């Protein structure tokens, strides 16, 4: 299995718990598709980053949406102009559409060459070319992208070493070397990447993630964050599920937290103070609900 497959499999389990509300989520996400086939970002324009979440939310919920125009949108993009984040998004979108039966010409070698331009000097990956050190998110994205284009990631031992260098004394992970404190999204990214690289993940890192959960539900992005958020909650739960950690104690309050972010428009807010709805948080809600639902 790959990062993309496991996340999509988990998100698909949300359909049962959502029940009739699943159709509302489908309607919301499908309504975010622009005429050019891309999915709208927060500025209203088609955005490759949000297109990932649009496509995969629809697939997770089993929606029968014609994505042919989305394939055209992807084909029209110039990958030489993309940063690491959007390059990984392109790889993921293409891989997903190909698996739905849409015919897209092979593009893996071109994407792989572009990915290598984001190698940092320590042989990790960063979103800025020529960076001295790699980041947890950069390593996660590069690994996922190589899985999606079905090409081996070069020099994986160096990538593992880069990730280990980001582990902090409290067993959480910082996103980059300039940050002293660990964060939930960075720790989740590092844990997930190490898992797929076949590396052992310390139970202390899983405990660090669990300690970010609140008794009232949701996960904090950092120990001092004022309120929980959906991104931290979904990514932490996904990482914990991969480690085999027991999430039963946080299952009900976490579900109640996600439910508190629900909008009658058929989507989820990113946190209690954010009233902007988009495909990204729709997908993260599905991911969280899928892991938290019981068979």
C-alpha cells in the first residue's frame, strides 16, 4: 500500500457514519469544480492543491462525477513551474485519475526529475531549491510522490537520517531545523514517512501525538495552541492508526469535535474560528471520521 491508498481507504470508511450527509458532502465538493476541471481554492480560482482533495473526497464517497475535464486541467499544467508541494499534488492527482480508468500519458520520469531539484544539501527534501536542510513535510511529499509515479525514491537512508535529525528531545518532530519545538502536523508527517520507509517508530512519538488530544475533542497543532484544529486532528489520528496505537479513549470526543465543525453547506471548517469552507477540510474530515468510525 502507499500513502495515498491508505489515506483514501480510511477516508472511504467515513461514508457509513455520515449516512445521508455523505450526499451533502458530495454536492459541496462537486460544486467546487471549475469549468476548466480544477477545483477552487480559497481565492476561487482552480488550484492544484485543492484539486487533490476534491478528487479524493469524491472518490472516497463513491461519487459518480465525470473527471475528464480534470484530466485536461492537469495536462495543461507546466510542471517546471511547480514547487514541491504542487509537484507532489500533480503526481497524486495523475495517479488517482489513472486508477479510475482515465488515459493520461506517462509523466513519471519528468516529475521525478523535477522532484530531485528539491533535494536539500543533507539529501532530504525541502520546498525551496538549494535548501541546506530538508523538512519533515518535504520528505513526506517526496516519498508520496515517488510512490504515486511508481519510481524508487533515491537514497532513502539519507531521507531517514534527515527525518531523525528533526526529532526533538520530547519525541515529537519539528518541520525544519530552525524550529525548536515539535508540532503535530510535522510529527504526523515524519511518523507516516518513517512507517512507509520501513523504519521503526518510537512509541514515545505516538505518545507525543496522543498527548496533543484534548479531553473535549480534537488535537492541538502545538502544546500551546489555544484551540484544536481539523488538520492536526486528522493527520495525528492517521499517523496513530499506522503505528497501531490505541485510539479508543479519544474516539468519541474526537468525533464530537469533527461534528462541531460541520456546516449545513455540506462541508467542515478547519477550526471553530474559521468559517471558510473548502475541499481540503472536507477531505480531512473524511479521513478523521473514517479512522474514528467503528465497523
